[in-house]
């Protein structure tokens, strides 16, 4: 499909630079699958804290328990300033990184970061990223805590400085497993109090892990979706979780992914027979209109960038014309967009 079909105009004032406080006070637009061929249909304006009154007993919310690491580094090679954003682990000491001022790097160069953290630029990959080998014996995560900062998306970082509040704000309450360089932002809206109310309402909870990479922020530069290549991300679903999700679906209950990261991993782990299987490894799944969903009945997600792979994904789920109408409503009624923005609940027909 032509990428320009997924374009739309977004006023700058609709971009959220800070999260709602409290987190579950964010607005939430409920979209069901009953829109007609023009994309029009019922839209309901609610708030995230209304979820216990909206979902059914037996519904399963699937969260991503990845933890964002301070993966953005500023350093030097000699007199040259070098910026690095880690996006995928290679092994215990090596990470792939998008590098700013990469033309000043050669294989074998040492980059010096703050707090005595150093890395060797080992090789440049075909996608333009570099493999960085972090020196020393301390775990790389410890080095990053000393020298790195939270990797806020460019549409926020370009408007203000990252600060100490972001270390708290850009982390979900489910964050347990280090490895993401971008937050699974749909889960940022949840609080312990909201989870307790959901449990009391009979809504179930499952978790999986997908370490979100910085490639999620890269624009689609191709003119046609078939020419775009996704960056791989590592994910895991254990056997017990897969079994419980399959049992829930067999009982007629809905599986609702919280975030596109959860959705992409669930779809990667599900066979053509609709059975979710244990999964551990890389996925580069790219979901565009025409895709047949096998694992999920709904999606809770924030509002996405024009011409992004994530807007293509929600258009695949609900229909392009439907989502164009949804986004027109969201923009005209003041919904806040992107990572710190408001939410939507998309329920398939």
C-alpha cells in the first residue's frame, strides 16, 4: 500500500510533553468495530480509570513487562562529539546503536562517555547502525545507569530537555526486565489502584516481554509499505502464559493487548490455527491492512504518528477509513498524542 495513505495533519498542540497526573486520569477513546464503510460509527469519550466499568469479567489484559534502560549516551571520539542510542542487545557486552555523527567513526575507534564508560565501535551494519562493545567488567546496565539518560522519543526530546521526572514517568508499573529503549507506552496509564479495581471486576492480567527498540521511532521512508524493513526486537512468552491465554479464548473471553508491543509479540507467537505458542527470539513482524489477526480481540493503545508503522497497525485492526475518522475526532476534540498522550480502546467487531 502507498505510505501516503497513512498521512494526516496533526497540530503541534496535540502532542503531549508530560503525562497525565494521576496516570489513569488520561482520556480514552473507545472505538468498536461497527463503523460503516465511510469510517463513521460509535465513538465514546471516556477516561482510563473507567476501564473496570467498560471491560467484561473474564477479559484478559496482556501487558509488556519490559523495563526501559537509560540507553541514550553522549560521548566523544577525540574532538568529535558522538551520540549513541542503543536499540538492540547483541550479547552481554555488545549493543547495536544508532549513532549521531557516525561519519566520524571507524571500526576500532574508542568512544568515551561520561563516568569513565567507554565502548569500542566494532562494525557498521547494513542499516547504518553500529555495534558497540562496552569495555570493563561491570554489567552494561550498571554502566548505563551511570552514564546514560532515558531515551525520550524525538518528538518530545526535540521540545524540552530530559529530566529526572522522566526516569519515573517513562517507566510502567509492570517494568521488571531490563532491555527496552522505548517504553510500552499504553501501559503508562495504569496504577496499582486501577489494577486492584480491574481485578475486583473480574478482569484478568497476563504479562509477556518484548524489549522495544529505538527503531519504533524511525520514519517509514519507503513510498510503499512492501519496501519498508522493520528492525527486529527480542521477545518472550512462556508456556504457562500461552496456555492460560489459549484457555481464555477457548472459554469465549476476550484477549486485549495493552500496547502494540504486546500485540505484535502475541501475533508472532500464534500459528495459523489460532493457537498461541511459547516464544523466545526475535520478531520483525510488520502489520498492515490485509493482515488477518489470530491472537487478539482488542487493543489499548495511544495515538500514533502520521505514516508510522503503528498507525498502519491500528488501521489493519480497525480499517483505514475507520481510523482516519477516529483520528479526526481525536484531533478535533483535543486528545493528546504520542508516548505521554491519551489512550484509545479498539475492539474488533
